[in-house]
C-alpha cells in the first residue's frame, strides 16, 4: 500500500498482522529504512520520533501502538522468567527446610528415647520404700 506523506513523497507500509513487525519502508532512493520489531523496541524515544517524521497520523499511531505492545510483551516475558526463577528458589528452600525438619524430628525422637531410658534407670535405682 502506498500513501503520500506531507512532503509529497510516497511511503510504503505493510499492515500490522499478528506477530509480524509493522515495517515502514520508504521507496528506493529515499533515506528511510524499515524498522524491525527489535529496532522499534530498542530505539530511544528521540530516535523513534525522528523515524516518525513525515508519516501519517495513522501510521504514527500504529507504530507507537506496536512499540507499546512489543515492550509490554518483553516486560511480561521477563516477569514470567522472574516468577519461574523465584518458584525454583522457593522450592529449593522448601526442600532444605524439609530436610532440616526431618533431621530435628529424628534428633528429638532420639533424645526422647534417651530421656525415657534415663527415667527408667532412675526409677529402677530408687529403693522401694
């Protein structure tokens, strides 16, 4: 699809479909370049605004929306990674604590048996009477 921008130059755009990048391509011989998703996400606002110059309002809105969507997708992905990492760490801590509880329960049972044996020995040593 070709559209005219305010300077009378023709701009070719590809529509935004699913995960595909919205690419803005200027016709050959012009100084513009197409933007990949990665470029769109990583460029500064100042750089983005320079790329948006001369585009129609609709194209600007589409590109900005695409950038926002891609950035949000990145934030969501990093959040998922963080959540998985935290879950793994908590499961590791849980396993360590369970081992500690088992160890302490074993020690407690052993000490109770020792205490019972000492009490039994003490009652046997007492003279009747």
